[in-house]
C-alpha cells in the first residue's frame, strides 16, 4: 500500500513526466510486438492517452501568470543586480 502512495504522490507532483512515461510505454509495447496494433490503432491510442492525460495535467498544474499581463517584479532581473546581463546595443548576450 505504501508503494502505491509513493507512486500516486509522484504522479500528482510530476504529471507531465507521468504522461511521457505512459506514452513511451505504449510505444515500446508496440515496438517490441507485445501488442499487435496497426499503425492507425497506435496513433489513435497515443492520441486518446495524450488527450486524457493532458486534461489531468491541466487540472493539476496551475499557471503562474495570466496571459497578457506583466510578469511579477520578482521574475524580472534588476538592471543593477550583480548577475544582470550586460546589454550591448539593445541585445542581451
């Protein structure tokens, strides 16, 4: 039971990594001939799995900013900071 809790917490913490693992596992099963699916069936299953896992991922992951708004001040480096990029003719190296 404890192992299941660890896996569940990992899925909740890293849903995108879980999505990639599920899709890679499906592709490996088909590639090694464990399941005998046609090309159309493989594409369909990968699409369905991607769609459902994307819905789950979106429900778990929350955006850090609203599109069209300015980034919070903490996300923009200050010009006087010691590690601020040096600007030369309007370009950042």
